[in-house]
């Protein structure tokens, strides 16, 4: 009898353990076990914010929310169910949420829907541009986010407006106005606010063009082992209709552009230019007046932009630009150059 009693006690213990484990099984993921309840949205804190901000929704029946959608463009928000309670839900504003006043739509597991009015602050953000070398009247394409409701584009710190040609969430096209400024940034306004581009735009016509669509008439080409011609093949033009084709015909050959009248560098801050290697990557030695030579890496079949602070040469005693020198390092290759500028 004693053994039978022991067996019964052990069996009862195991049965109770199985029941207890079964009752705990649903909590293994840490999710609070609250029923969908009667979904009621009381308030959202704060009632406006930008992408990435943390929001708290308070109300009733929030323990089993299955989706959170920002109504404009139906942008979903992610959230961690572990942090839900029946009275509160925590989540973040999606970085891709469209700006403006809109509903946030909450749906629970049984299909009940609740809404809260919210204002997404989504100022314009420009990530890339079609060109940083510009002229008055040209069309400029900007890509980024929050560009669909842009209402004004102007030269930063002025009342000079660009013409808006088209807008979409990720693209903005404008026609640039005339200005006397050598360099500008663009101020962009939408319903959430304004921002200024990180990109700086160089107005070609307001700076000294060593080569634009053609060689400056002040220049006497005194290159050695480099044949210079205007190129019109679009595959080798970075801006406009022509580039400068430099065919280096000898090892350590040079391109030297001599100024008929030396150019005073005092008004200028940078020398800028685009270079494209036609076949293979190479290095060139670059200097003004043969002072303080800089080594520049030129990639193959890719345009590369160089912006060099003129203090590099002014600090070496160069007051006036007399010769612009690009000497190829080693074997001869063909290079293409575009928009060689002294920039104020």
C-alpha cells in the first residue's frame, strides 16, 4: 500500500506540473497576455514629431495591437509587442512617414480599429543632386525625401526664388535663377518647415573659367607630350556639350596651360575641375607655377571632382596664376577634363 500511495502521489505531482507548464506556455515570448478588449484611443504623446521620435498612445484595449499605420501613403510603424499593455503602446515615427497632419490607424487582432490625429514633421532633405556646377536657367534635379509638398526653393539668405518644375516624395526639379553670387546653397520650404542643402552650387559664369565649353582666350597652350582638343562625345562630357581631351603621348608627359596675363588669385578660394580617365586608372602631378605639387588619383572611366583650397599654393608664395600644370605619372594615357574653374 505504501508503494501504491507513493506512485499515486508521484503521478499527481506530474499531472499538476504538466497543467502548470501548459498554463505558462503562452508567456514564453514575454508577450503580455491581455485580450484585445474594447479598443479606445484617448491620446497620443507628443502630438507632433519627426521621423525616429518615440510616441506613446494611451487608452484601452491596446494589449493586442497587430498593426500601426500612418495614413498618408500608408506607411507602417514597427513596434515591440513586449512593451504593450492594455493601457499603453510605445512605437516610433517611421523615417519614411510623409509630412503633415494625418491619422495614425491602430488595428487589433480581432480587427477593431482606432485612430489618433498626429502631425508628422518632415522637413525636406536632399541627398544627391544632378550637378553642383550650375548656370542660370538650367534645370537641377534633387533626390531625397519629403519633397512632395515643397512650395518654395530659393537661394539661401536671399529672396531670389528658383522655379519649381516638378515635385514628388523623393525628387524635386527646379530651374535655377540668375544671380551674381559665385557659390550658393538652396533653401527648401515645405509644410513642415525649411532646410538648407548641404550641397553647395558653383555658378560657372560668376567664376573664372580656365576651361568651360572652350579654352579661355587668356591661355597659351604650352603642353608637352599632350595633345589638347575639344571633345564633343557625350560619353566623355561632364557638363554642357564639350570637354577638354588631353592625349598624353609620352611617359611623364605634361599639360601646361600658360596665362598670357597672370591671374591674381587674391579674389579666389578654390580651384575646381572634373577629370575622367579614358582607359586605366592613373596618377597626375598637379600644381600652379610648379609650386607645391599635389598628387591626384584619377580613376578609369569615371568622372571625379576635385576641389582644392588655393591656400595650398598661396601658402607656397603663389600670388598670380601663371601656369596650370598636370603631369602624368608614368605611362601615357588619355584624360578628359571639364569645368576647370577658379572659384571665389
